């Protein structure tokens, strides 16, 4: 593999996420506020959760078993979109997580957009202070 990280949207059925994990890919689930990352680490699944725009995240380890496979399936059912990320295992994992998150956010529209519209009184005050031009 070259020095690129490849991401593709995958089907949200029972087996596809596990198939991609077994191929050595990262599976990314995007929900409204959180992004979930899963990696097959041999004897366990590493699960990372991050809310975009915040500095904190969570990391959990799930030992592999029939129960953990069911848990992975359930976590994937919660997601609105699922992605598979192919990357070279020699890459820095944090860099892969950041690149995957940026890719997911670039294809997902923001949930809410807030616009601040100042009142006419604030417009006049800011115009006097030279902050905005009056019409």
C-alpha cells in the first residue's frame, strides 16, 4: 500500500463491518454527535469515540468473543453512516484517526447551523463604534 489512507462508505448490514475489521481495516461509525472508530487488534477490538470539535475522547478494549461480535454489530446499527478505512499499519494511529474524522466530516452535512443576527439597536451601536457599516 502507498502512503494514502483510503475511506469508503460501507453497507450497514450485520456482517459487513466485521468483514472489514477482519481485513485489517478500521470501521468508522458516524452518529449525530459522535464518531466511533473500531480496530481489530488481534485478541480484542479497540474502540475509540470522539465528539468532533472537542479535545477529549474515549477508548475501550473489547475482548473478542461471540458476545463482542454482537456488540460490534449493535454499535454499527446505531450509526447513521458506516465507513471502512484502509491504511498502512506503520502509520501513526492518531494521524489515521484525525484523517478519517476529517474525511467523514467532509461528506456529512452539519446537523445544525446557527446564525447570529444582531438587532437594529446593536447594529447602530456597532456602526457608531466603526465595527460595521450602516445601510
